[in-house]
C-alpha cells in the first residue's frame, strides 16, 4: 500500500474564481435549475416521455428476465440497505 506525504510548506490549491464553475458539469447542472412557477402535474405526461418510459421499462424487464441471478443479488442488496 502506497503512502502519500504532503509537504507542510506546500501552497494551498487555488480557489475557484467567483462566478465560475469548478467543472463543466457543475455549470451545466446550475443551468438546469427549475424555474419558478407551478410544477407540471404528474398526470400530464407528453407522448414522447410516455414512449421513453415504456422503452425503459421494457428494457429493464427484458434484462431482469435474462439475468435473474444478478437481479436477485441486487434486489437483496437494496433490501438490506
């Protein structure tokens, strides 16, 4: 096992500049913040979203049917948590 030694005289890493995200992912996440106003009703689903959800469900059920041992293992881990 390797050990890391840090010099006590090492300079502190620079802080991020005000108004700048540390990484592109942080900037993108900040730009997707919810806007003010009423939230959409969970009952109002667009056809495109419904199709995407149906495809995801179908893929998940297919994977579960093809990998029952892996599914039961992951299910057991989730229930244990």
